[in-house]
């Protein structure tokens, strides 16, 4: 059994994926081939953005966003305490300060009240300039944008949607990647829309920002091409073969994979609701369940269930075992007295189970039975 079964997905899409790869090999345009433009246009239309600019990976996508907005020394970037390091790692590389916020106890996303407390604390101290908020749609579940957007507007902050885990999810009628001034996603193989290597994308509506992003992606190129360098940039492009692989995967995600993920989550929820805290999705929203995480009553119970699953050769993971504020690389960042109680509690009790759109009912029942047996 696989935690995320990419082999099963490949078997389902094998013919089209193979044909697309062969077409790239026959054509010979491995960088900037027509499949890249086709993919960008389809993804932009799907999420409702004017521009999609693909790049080498999701972390690069975030770094490019920070570069576009000139985020650096003396700036504060606000981020939820439960996420992967890439959400603010690039801003730290550019000299900014990461200011973490607690999460909501039900969705595990950025807590709007904690966000505003941290903004006020930074302003009161007067050493840093509040610059941006990174709203991470954790585990594929969209943030509470109705609450977060007004806070960003109130304090004049750039809202960056980190949709690395949520491509295909939606918030009150809008697809993830459609929120904030700018949004990013990742095509890491395990993501809801993943390629066979690394890849990422940036979504934006502003034409000028889109032009700057495309410039940064290719060494800061100017209007006359890659030898007309007008700014410092990066080498960050999505390979044509990866775009060709993503095209049939995207078609499957939109056609049935998101729906299949809901069915798996519904079965899990029905089985576990009496014994664990199961994922909460806000009314009018749809999670894409990049991971399916339950909370046990305590750490001892969580560890017992995990050990039992491992003994049964059922894969399981902790997303995430350590909150950002407790990582060695961030321990010196200012906490401004925030307790991070919800984040600490989440890390102490979380356990993620196999989740993907090709998980059949027999496998699900095997997982459910093993989890309940461990109790």
C-alpha cells in the first residue's frame, strides 16, 4: 500500500502521459515548448486568474514573489505556525523576518485573530515594517479569506496565497490560487497536481507584475531577450516534459480526482468521527485533501495508532511534527508573546493516513479497521 499512489495514477493515465512525453522527445523543445504555454493557459482559466507563470518549483515561486515585491531587510512577513519551511524560507534568504501566527483549532489554517495580534505587536515595537501575509491552505483546506483579506487591507499588507497543497480546492465559489494579490502552487509529485520531478507556478492578474515575474524566471531578461538583462533574476523554468505530464494529470484532477478525494475523506470521517477529531471544512468550501489528518486524544494514543499501522505495513505520516516557531532555524525569530497553543496541540496529536484519488474501498476498509483496532 502507498501513502500517495503515483503508480496507480500513472497506470490510469499511462497512454496519454506516454504519448505526451514522446511528442516532446520528437519535437526536441525541452525548454519553453508549446506544452508549457498550453498548461499555463489552462491553469489560469481553471482558477480564474489572468496569468499563470510556471517555474522550477514551489519554493522558487514564493521567492520570485518576494523578489517582485522587494521584500527584504527590515520587513516582517506573517505566516501560520503550521506549514512547511518553504512558506517563509525564501523571505529569510532575502533578509526579511518571519513572524509566525497561531492556527485555527478546527481548520489548522492561519488564525485571523492571532495574525492581527502579531501585526499590532510588530507595529508597537517599531523595529520592523509589516509587509506581507502568507496564507497557507494547509493540507489542501482553504484559509478563511473573508477574515484575512480585510486585515491585510486594514494594515496595507500584501496577501500571498500559498496554495502548494490546495490546487483544485475552492473557497465559497472561487478556486484556490485566486486569492490575494498573488498566489503560488507546487507541482511536487505528491501534491494534488504533481509532475514527475519539481515544478511550480505563480498566479496573478496584474499585467506588469506578470512581465516582471517572467523576467525574473529567466535571469532578469529584458524585452530583447535573455541577453538583455535588466534586473537580477533566477534560472527557474518548468521543463517542457513536466508540462506535458501535467496536462493529462490536470484533466483527470478536474474531471474526477477531486471528487474521488472527497469520497475517501467522507468514508474516513464516518469511521473516525467518534474516536478522533476529523478534518473540518468551512461551509461553502471544498478541501482537496492533500493530506488527511486526524487528531488523536493525546500523543500517547497517536503514537500507538501510528506504531500499529506501521506494524501492519500501512503507511502513515506526521504533517507536521514541529511548529515553525520551534524549528532550530527559527528559534531566534521574535514571537511577540504569542502562545501558539493551537499549533503545539496540533503537532502533539496529528496523524495523517493514506489519501489519494485511486485508493479503493478495500484498501480504505483495511486502513479504517487497523486504526480502530489500535484503539
